């Protein structure tokens, strides 16, 4: 995020440069650009582990049931059925879930991930079959080594299967509109009177302030103070005002600029 | 003109976003919704898109922009969803698309067959002529096991054992074919290795069993399902080589673009090969070890070979398009221009 805002700053902010970080932009036929956050290796690994646990548990219970049933049917039958099930789950688990649940598996769902075509379209059955068959190559020589290495080299975090099938894995933002930033204690009339009615802040300014203010309270207080002391003078100079407490000053101009103190 | 503040904007528009979100969280594909709901959905989607662009342009806070990004993005996915799956598509793949894709990429099919069958036949001949060659490839224990397996004729096994073997064949053979294909992404070397490796091992085993004097038994056992199984492994390997080759000879595209251009054909071919391997596993478990008389098995093998050849050569061919304007029943030559 910060990298992208810096780069657009450098170009005068008039034209937004394509973001440099883990965001991909997709343009629709309506000429709307959506931004998707790409899923990195860590998040995908978590989803993989969840799916792996589910598969192991399912196979374990099926083997348990079949080995109990082998009292009734012959050994050969239950071994055969077990192997068929292991095969179906090894190769079919992902294809089944991703094709029937529009690009999600239980593991991906719990990590808010979804597989999409690179153009932002939903995937078809052939794409899904291809990307999941190629797990056999991504897995080599062990534990998805090749897949992880390729993912690390690719700007869109694609493993080999994604590259052949033309798919990406994105993080779905299911968030609701938050309450917005609150400021404690509420701004006093004197504080507001000292500020311009509509501080002239660009979208990039707001983004930077927003990112900072959202972290207030989670950062180390000393670090918070240090960061605020770097930014506050820049805005104080630009707006031609003075301030007492840098973090509070930043919150005030932010709220003013988005019209929340009016 | 004074534009809305973010508060006002959200207050005015939020009801529509929530409505859109509700349709999205219902999880139904669009075609399952009533007609009125669909047209309402598309209006809501366009509204959300406009709001997104507005919010971004005016510079509202990032949380609002990414909320709208999320809602509009998911609505876009629902609107442009992939067509629903039909059972007919699976039939289409087997009956038409698979043989067509194989013919389109015939040279890789041929290459796969060559790299698999030539070492196999060569190793069979070498092992028959020089039986000690087998010990260079496999351990004495493994070879002894193979020879013992075919030392007696086939009397048929009990049903449970047959099912057991079917499971094993599916697990093992389809897995081999899939790996044979997938490792082709490594510039084709993975497929090359697996084709040669499997060809050499299978040829050696065959030669060793023949040299041990049980040739008739093993060939009778293998002939029927082998038609499907060995061809399918060669097809899968060929598709893997095709994938590797696409990375080398890009035909003017980027490497990724060249790979992507092959994607559809590759998926069709490997799925077709998987179907062949399932047929093979069924035959290998229930037909090949059965007590059916060997001549019948040989006849079946011959029949399947002919059928497969005909299928690969002719299935899914389009009738030749007749020249325009001479269609039967069109009443003579068609002239351009608007019809009355």
C-alpha cells in the first residue's frame, strides 16, 4: 500500500500508477477497475493445511469404517474401496470443491480465498482440472518446493498450476463498513476553530493518514509518537496551523477532511 | 456545487449496497433467481460500480473504497459467472473433444507413443535374448515375484480380490499417468523421464517373464487392458511433452502466453486419458484375470485396438462444410443484400 502511494506521489498524484504490491487490478467490460488483493504463500499455505487436515480426517474415518466392515465383506474388497477413495480424495478433492463452489474449498473459504481467472472471471471446469493436476509438479521434489519457489518469483504469487491454467488466487474482502475512526476525547470547539473548514488533502494523503490512524493504539506508544512527529509538521506547514499533540492533530485534520466533524 | 461528504454519501447509498450484499450472500447462481430479482441485481451492480468510481475519485476513506471494491467485485463475479455445468459436456468431451484435441496435437501423441513403446519393446527383446539384462534394471526379488505371479494360468480370483485390485490399479496407474503429464511443465524433462522409465521397467518385466517361460500367460493377461492403459500413459506423457515444448517454442508469444494457449487442449487430453485409464482399471481387475478362455481375450484385445484406432481417427470429425450459396433447399444461389 505504502509503496503504491509513494509511486503515485512521485508522478504528481494526477495519474495513479498501477499498485506495486499485492494488489491486482482487473478491468471489466464496463470499464470499472476492481482491485483484488492477491493471496500470498503464507495464507495459501494455511488454507492448504486446513484442507489437508480435512482430507486426512476423512480418509482416516473411511478406513476405520471399511476395516470394521471387512468383518462382513472380503479383505480384498475393503482394500480396493480404500484405495479408490484415497485416489478420489488425492486427485479429486480440489477439483470437486473448486468447480462446485465457485473457486473455493473449505480451507480457502476459511482463509477468505477464491480462485479466479486472470481477467477476474470465474474459473471453468477445465481450468480447475488443469491447475489441480499440476499440483503433482508443484509438489516436487517435496512439500511444494517448486510451487513455493515459483510463487515467490512471480509478481502475482502464481504456482505452476496457476500459470498453465491462467488463474490467480485472491483474498476476498468480506468486511463491512466500519464505524469510522473515533477520537477520544471528542474534538473541542476550540480545536476545530483552529483548523480550516475543509483541509485540502489528496486521496493519497487520506490513505496514508488512514493507514496510520488505524494503527494507533496497536503500535508501541514511542513508535507511534515518533511516526506522528515525522508526518504532522508536513501537514501543519501545508495548512498553516499549529498543533500541540501530533497524533491527535493528524486525527483532527483527517476527520475534518472527510467531513466527519461538520 | 458542493459534493456530498462521505457521511452523507454512505447514508444515501448504503441501503442499496446492503441489498446487493444480501443477494450475493444468498449464494445462488443468478439464473436461479426470479426475473425481477435479476434485473434488480443488475441495477444494483451498476449503482455499486458508479459508487466505487465516485468514492475512489473523490478520495473517500480507504475502508469505504475497499468495501465497495469487495461488493462490486463479487457482484461482477456473479454476473459474469461460468455457465452451469451440464452432463452433456462430459459426453461431449469423451465423444468429440478428446479425439479432436489428440488429432490437433498428433505429433506429441506420436512422440509419446514412440518414447514409451520403443524402449519397452527394445527392453523386452533384449531381456528375452540376454536374460541377465533384467538384473541391471530390477532387483532379483522383484523379478522373482513377477515370474511367480504368471507361472500358473489364470483361473479367476474371488470377487473381493478383483475389487481390491481395481482400486489398486486406479490408484497406481492413473496416478502414474497424471504425474507423467504434470512433470512435463519442467521443460518436458519430467514426462521424458517417466515415459522412458516406465517403458524400460515394463519391457524388462515382460521380457523376464517371457524368458522364464510364462510368456503366454502374461501376454494373455495384459493384452486387453494394456490396449487402453499403455496408450493412455503414452498420451499423458505426450501431453506433458507438449506442455514443456510450449515453453521452448513459443511461436512469438510470451512463454506464459504460449503455455496458456495450450491449456485447453492439455486439459481435454489429460481428462480423456484418465477416462481411458479408468476403463483399463476395470478390465484389469475383472476381465483380464478372469477364467475366460485366452482366445476370447485375444479377440477382445484385437477388437478394442481397432475400435480405439477408429475412435482416435474419426470421432468428432465435422462434416465438410459445403460451399456457401449452394445449400440444398435454399432455392438456388444466394445473393447478398437485404431480404424482403
